[in-house]
């Protein structure tokens, strides 16, 4: 299934980019009727909506029908990464520095594989940095198996829609 996922990623990323979306992740779950999940987001940073998912679904379905990379019957699911999103690329680790994150490494790093704390970003040596219980940890980017943001009040506040009547911050008092 890994090979199929890689083929699908290469196949759909360019058309999605031309439609104004960034491919976040492709996954193919097993079972009697596998689920092909396409996770994408608008390239301009705007919020994903149902119409975006429908547009992507139609475009991807057409490509997959022609190329037929999955020989079994499957279900196509198009989703947004959501606010507590997976962190996939180096850019994700840079963009979300300062937020709570958890991730797993491929091998033991400092005696463990699971990490949770405040994301520091990526350093000059391509290591993801994290502050965990006031201890700094640096894990090579290539060693990270899976990572995601944790849903916290700080994350919700940072990505809450701004009310133009109240100013830039939702908590600000209205101007008199």
C-alpha cells in the first residue's frame, strides 16, 4: 500500500497545486473496502470548506478513474487537516513553532520514542526542537514517524476567526 500512496501523491499533488491547494497527506487504510484519505488545505492560508473538499474530490476521482492505481474497490475521503493537524513537512514544524505538539520517532532518542511539549521549530542541523518539562530535546527531522498539534486554548485563540468589528484580536474591546 505504501507504493500506491506514493504514486497517488505524485499523481495528484500538481493538479491540486494548480487548483490552489497544498496536499498535506495521503493515506490508504486497509480492510475489505480500503479508505483513501486525501488531506489538503488552501495554499493561501484561508480556511478549508465543504466546497473545497467537493472540488478536490471531483478532480481526484477523475484522475484516479483514468490512472486506476488502486486495484480494489475503495472509498475516497477528502478532508481538511483541522486545527489539531498533523505536522508533515519542515515548513509545518517552522510555522507552528510555539504550540504544543506530540510526536513519535522511528528509534529511541534519549531513551524514548514519544515526545510531548512546546515545539521550537527546526534548527540549522535539521532537527526538530521541543521543550518538554523545561528540558530541550532535538530529534532529527528524518527520524520523526508521526507528529501533530495538540488542541489547546492557545491554538484555538491563534486560529480563531477575527471579528472585523472588534479589531484584530477577538478579545479586544471595541473602539469608542
